[in-house]
C-alpha cells in the first residue's frame, strides 16, 4: 500500500473512531486517538489549546487560531494593523529561516478609507511601497498593497463583500537569517 493510501486510511479510521466515540459520549478519548493516529502517520506533533492548534514537524511549526481578536504568536510590532477592523482568525508558520504570519479581518469602513490608511501607515513608519492596486470589476471593489521594511514583507488584500463590509487578509513574512 502506498504511503499516501496508508495515510489516508489512517486519517479515515481516526475520524471514524472520533465520530463513533463522539456519538457515544467519549469525545475526548476519540480526539486523542485521532490526534495520535495523525501524529504517527505523518511524523508531526499536534497540540490543541482552546481556540489554538499548533502543528510541529521536522521542517517547522504552524499555529492556527480561530479566536476572534487574536494575533498570531510572534507578530512583528512593526507590521501595522487597521485598528477599526475585527480580527477573525490568524496563523503563523515558521520554516526554513522564514516566519509567515496571516491575519483575517473584517470592517464596515469603505475600501478607499482602509486602503489609504494602510498606505499612509506604511509610509509614515518607513516601509517602502512596492506595489499598489485598487480596481472595480462587476461593481465589486478590491485592492492590494505590497510593502517592505528591512527583513519584513507585507501584502494586504482588501475586498468588498456582498453585504458592503470588507474582508481583509494581511500577510507578513519575516526572514530570520
């Protein structure tokens, strides 16, 4: 059996055990069994702590948080965040001398206001603007902004939602080499 098939079979078995145990009131035991099966099959370590999951392997580590308002661990202080937006989730990944941080946000402010704030904030804090774009297609406005400062690179994506709010994704990459 190929390693992919073995991994897939182990995950299916672990999930099946979790569903069966969950249905019988043994959820914690099932979660631990599923976690153990995934760890053995993949060689990674998975830790859950409330709204945060940390996955650690040979090549690096990833942290995922679904807690609203929570920045990822290690978020660089120099990376600005629009304070009138709500954080809906975040991740951080460390691998190969790089740290990658992502924050998902929402706001009811207009796209031009948010875009101009970020651009001004980057410029006032010594970042260089590498690329910027705002466009409208089929009545939906979107924008992106790429900026760098030292060992930091940030990309901001902003898109209007159907309800008029904005979805914002912020990614910051930091070299540690």
